[in-house]
């Protein structure tokens, strides 16, 4: 389906957004609505044809990188379902004759590795609503894909297909490399805060220029240090740091900065993009309900968050090639509703092309509409 895409000139800054009844100043509900219909794409609307055409100018190196970690990348303790993988033979398991055929059957939680959080993953806690005031039940989201949202009014990831996926200019802010260059010491397995001032400093250090509609990637080093470890070692590292994890500072001021930059999506190689654990009104570490940026980005801006992106190889290439921007594309699996896992990206002025070529979930029809459908075969191309 070819959608008519609006142009967005003179986007109001955070403080100038029209007020939304019952919501904090800066809530963007209604801003992207068209023809009297509630928006379901959020900041992906900023990926207009003109923005995409400019992004393709960045693709010229012929180099590609995958940004996906393996599906069983998170091996430490988690209350979420672990990844389960079975190999099924037609001969022995399915009794379908003598043909030499192998199938994969994979069961997993979509938060288990590289993935996008959708606008129905984390709600605004005070109003008990998701993006654009959406209220939905677990039972509705578990319906057949033909009946759960026939009018396409829910901001789930499967609707990304209707606008052709995510295509735009990707920029990588390499905080780890910047910290090493500036003598800033930290462990990613701690509540180390990356501020917006830090992001501005990294951009200046790299010579990176922000543009409207950019897809922002931030490298911290968390995932690349976690990936080689087995489950026991991952638990030990996290326990040593009090189960803290590096991330972007979770404040309203941070949210304001991100809105005013007009990114179309943001992602990082971190546990939750924002620093973890969050703190409550008394400044004490608290549970996930106090994740500030998840509420602002997903529920109030409509800004997708990517987590656990594999950025180290991309960063190394960018540093050697002197690249600061790229062209990036991503599509989620058709049945992805809440989270999708991308795994391709290109560094510098390279092309990031992320496509759901493989899903490896044949055992059952995926029903992910809220958090982050994992897609293990996103291909990234830089050319």
C-alpha cells in the first residue's frame, strides 16, 4: 500500500507543542494525525521521501554490517522466557516421507536480543495509556492477525510494512571511543550516565551533524562486553554492578533534547537505552515503572527505541574510514507488533539496510504487537 506522506517543516519544539489534556507539556499526541485519523507511526513520519532520498546519498562504500546479536545472546538470569531452539526433520519428526529437509522451530521472548520497542511496548504510567492514548487488552493483541486490529488503529510494529519499513540516514555516536580518547573511565555494568551534553560532545568530536529524521545509534560497549560471557559470568558481572547498566540519562530534560533533534528512531547497544535502574522521585533506584525515556519516547513522542544493537564492528569501520553518517533501512517481520529485532547497519556515509529476510520462528505464528519482535536476519548494506 502506497501511503501519502506529509512534509514536516517548522516542527514545534518541546515547549511549543500543542497541549494535550491531562498530559505533560511536550506530549506529541495528535501532531502526526492526518485527515482526521489517529497516527500509528509516530516519529517514523519524519522519514519523508525527501529525507529518504537524501539518505541514499550516504550509501557509497559497498560495505555491510549485521547489527543483530544471536537470539540466545542474553544468558543471565531473567524472568522472561529463554530462547528455545529445535531442529525438526521431515523424516523422523514430521513423518513426511524420505526427503532430506530440516526446519527450525524457535520460541523466544522478543526482548531476548536485538530488537525495536514499538509504541505499544511501554506505556505512560500515570495515564495507563500507550501512544496517542491507546488502551488495549492482552486478549485483543493475541487474536489472529486478521482480526486484532482490522481498522489499523493500534500503533503496532506490523503496520511499519504499510509505509515501507524504516528507511533513513543513520548516525552513530561512539561514546565508548570518545570516552577512551578523553580518558573517561567507566564500566558498562554500572549505572554510568550518558548525558545529552555527552552526546553533543561525541558528535562534535566525530564531526557528526544532526539532521531532521536521523536514525540515531549510540555505542556504549555494554553488549560487546556482555556477549562473550556465559550465563554464570553474565550474572556475576551484573551482580558486581548491582544490576546496573550504562545508558542515557533518564530525565525530562533529556526527553526534550531528543524531541528537539527530531530523530525518527533511536537505538543503542545497551540493556534499555536509558540508564538502569531508573530512580524514583526521592532519587533512589526503583523498578521499571520509573523509566522516564521509555514513557516519553514510546508513549508520548511515538519515537521507537532499539536495544541490544551490535555496533562494535560498525564503529571500528567508521573510525578507520572516517565515516559519520549512513543510509539505514529496516523492516520488521510482518507479524511483529511490539518489538522487532534489526541486525544490519552501515557506518559512516554507508548504507544501513535492515531486512527481515529470516524469522526462524516456524513453530507458531508470531503474535508480537507490544514490545519488540526479534528478527535475526536483518541485512545491512553500505554502498
